[in-house]
């Protein structure tokens, strides 16, 4: 299983919206004001947490939810939510990556592999680039491969990368402006819908001596009745956090 969102803005906005915070979140620290309330609620509803690192964490809970595992971890200051599952193409992480890979595929006969193992067409391109590289950098003919790698290896790699980018010609800033930096596909959209339902479910009340609490803390009777609508909206199976994700 993969960490689907890696703490990006897509999951932060989903968490913030579901829990009633400002959606425009850059960091996860907005959950710091529900820290102790969350520990109380999860402990009472699901039982004691597991621990990855007693020194750094107050506890962690993990749940099987549909095809995913959702973890709630309490670090030293705020509450973290992590989601594991399938994410489709693991090489794709942003709209820019999608556009770049598509353009690279279209122009595959004009670009070369940055790490070698070239075919015949790539060899011809690489030779022309390498000849100009030797001239531009005044590389001595007597240089050994080991010396070249040490002195010019990084620079040679950058020349290939710069050449490929000039051929592919996808501007990062333009893609960012048009589509943002949060990539979604059928996997991530389904994961977000599932996460949203899960978070809503955590707003349902538990009752301690006729007082209602949810993951954010104490509720009025009116709010408790309002959040009852999320009870049983999704199947949640509490699991030991120490189980290895497969």
C-alpha cells in the first residue's frame, strides 16, 4: 500500500473542510486545537492507541475503510491523518507531471534517456550533445572515465536534462496556473470521497454521563443531534496500527 497523498494540499483541504476549518490550509497544524479532544474521543470510542515512537507520538489509531487504511496519528503538537491504498501510476504526482510525460511520449524519438542505455537514435543525439559538451567545457582528451564522472558527471547529466526539457517544452508555471499542483485520477477521487465520509463519521457523538463529544470536543445537544446523521454512513474497522500494511 502507498501513502496516497503524502501530506499534500488535496488531503489538507479535505480534512479542513470536513472538520469545519478554513479550507485554504498550507500546513496540518490547524488540528492542534483539537489535540486532546481527539485523544479523548478516539480512546473512548475505539480503545487505546498503538505507538510507533513513544518519544515522538502520543498515539496512533488505524482503520480499515473500504479498500484503504486510514491512520490518525498524534504527533507532539497536532493531529495527522494519513491514507494508504492504490494510487494508479506511482510516477505521476502533479498535473505538470502528466503533461510532461504525455509530451515526452509524443516526442520520444527526439529525446534521450538521462541515465544511458540508449538505442540507435538516442546514440546519435547523445554523440552530438557530447561533442559540444567536450568543446564547451574544454575537456582534455586524456581524461579517464572516472575523472570525467567526478569532474563533469553532474554537469553532463544537466546538459541532457536541459536538452530534453527544451524539446518537450512544457512550462511548469503555466501548468501550475491552469491546473494547480494537486493531481487527481479515479483512484485519488475515490480515496477523497472515502476519507470525507470517514471524517464525517468521526463527528458523530459519543456520550459520557449525558454529555456528547466528537473528535473536536464537547457538543451541545443540538449539534449532537445534527451530527447523528453521519452515524453508520460508512463501515469502519478498527485495526492494530502495528500491523504491517501490505
